C-alpha cells in the first residue's frame, strides 16, 4: 500500500512539472530523464535527451524527444534523401 502511495505522489509531482500542458516536464538533468522514463510504459514514450548548443548561444540546453519522435524524424530524413537522390539523376 505504501508503494502505491509513493507511486501516486510521484505521478502528482511529475504532473506539477508539466510546462503549459505540453505533457513533457522540463528536463534539467539526466536524473529527471530517468525519473520521467520510469513513469511511462512503452519504449516509444521514453525520452531520449542530449545537451546541445542552441543556435545563437554557447549555453547548452537539454533537448529531448520521445523515442517515437526520434524514429519518425529518422524515417523522414531517409525519405527526404531518397527523394533528392531520385530527382538528381533526372537533372543531368
């Protein structure tokens, strides 16, 4: 029973961290990523985060996507390259 109470209080804490109802809390550390990933059930919903320099700044920020978003972006990137490669031979 205590475990269920701790789990529910943890969920409430994460809900309080949501930014503008976007559904993903603000990530400030790898511990935040790990804590968030412990609350989701599927691999596609888990966050993958990297610290990256944002354009126009030397300060690195956490940039996070779900695994499903990363997979979709990779597929869209491959599709775009395939489209370009199919057009280029026709231009010569």
